C-alpha cells in the first residue's frame, strides 16, 4: 500500500498507463466525487500554496506538478518528505536538475501568472520513517524570494486552530476522483479537524502507516467524502488563517472510516526549534 500510494503521485499520463496500480490503492466510494469533494480556487486566494514541479521527471502537460508545498518564508517552502523519495521521483532528489516551485499560478498548463522559482537546496527530515510515515516533512530553500504576501503563519502548539471539530481547508492540484483525475487548476476542500481517536482506530499500524497524535493530525469527514488525495501531498491544511497540517497520507481518498493524515505543523516547529517561521532564510 505504501508503495502504491507513492506511485499515485505519478502524473496523469503515467497514472493512466498503470490503471491496475491505481485501482489497487483506492477504489472510490460512492462519496468520492470531486482535492475530493472540493471546489476551484484562485491561487491569489491561497498565495502560500505552491506546486512542486519537475518537467524532466513528470512531463510538461501540467507544468511538471507532482506534489504541493507551502511557503512559510520568502525562500522557505515546507513539503512532505515522501515527495522527495526516489520512489516518487524515479531518481535521488539531488539528481533532479529542474526541481522548481510554482507559486501564484492557478492554472498549471497555461504557464501564465505567478512565479517559477528554482529550488536551491532540499532538506529532508532525517527522522522521516517511510514505514510508519512519521516525520513526513522536508524543507526547500528557494533560489530567489517569493513575491508579494505569499507566506502563511504556522500555528504554534496550543493554537485553537488545532481543536477537533474545527473547519479547515486543504489546497492542491491532486486527484479529484481517487482514480487518477488530475485537474489543471488549483482546488480546495473544506474538511474538519477530527479527533485523534478516529485516526488511531483507522491507522493502528500496518503497512500503510501508523497514526501518531503528537506528530500527525487527523482531518476529513468522519463519513467520508471530502479529503486530500494523491498529488496533494506536501500541500497546506489551513484553519483560522494559519497552517496546521501538511498533506501526508491516508488509505484511498474520501473513504468513510479512513480520514486524511497530515503532518502536525506544531510538531515540525518543535523538531526544527522554530517559534515562528524564518523570514528571509
Ligand atoms: N500520499 C499522497 C500524495 O503523495 C497524499 C495522500 C493523502 N491522502 C488522503 N486520503 N488524504 O500525494
């Protein structure tokens, strides 16, 4: 399942070529309809949401998009560690010469608007565990600063935005159906922060990963329907205007009893020793 999940971040073209693989990890439930259950948004409404791109690895159709990311500093982007896995990229991340962040662009194929910035340095959390999925975050240092007010504040430990029952929004260019329908344009889905107990029950351990409430966050809809999906990984989950999660994993997409699992942003801050995100790094 873990490998299948990785395979999911392949671009549309490749995903279409491996339908058997796609079906295996995520047969859609009746609730899967439309990020799943989402709606279109303009990049200007979430200027901190960026696309991770490599045209070399993923082709140019959707500007090479393969994961999401979120700007937490002018030259600092947070994403998921697994986005930089060799299993996703096909080669070690150092060998991807055209790794870029695309910011401020709603429609990827258009090539219009926003900025494409080269990634100067990647740092993958050395404690990332690909079996449990713990510590699934990485930092990208950009070659030049992002323009405008494109940075989101990270929610510190104890922030009410983490409270279960609250509404949150996840953004991305990921699969909208669970069977490999990759949109050209940015989408968002309104989800709920769910009690840890729901994810502890759903993901008690096994080949898919193990839910750990100190470093992960559970969100979606208890009855399924709205969720992030493959290709959204690394992107933001936002509540009360602050960043609370990074899209990380789940079983299928939008399935009842299998909520989305996010990296808990306060745990990233604790790990990095940040009280707030860096400004000009
Ligand atoms: N691992 C996926 C990715 O690489 C993200 C999966 C999120 N799944 C979910 N059901 N919320 O894009």
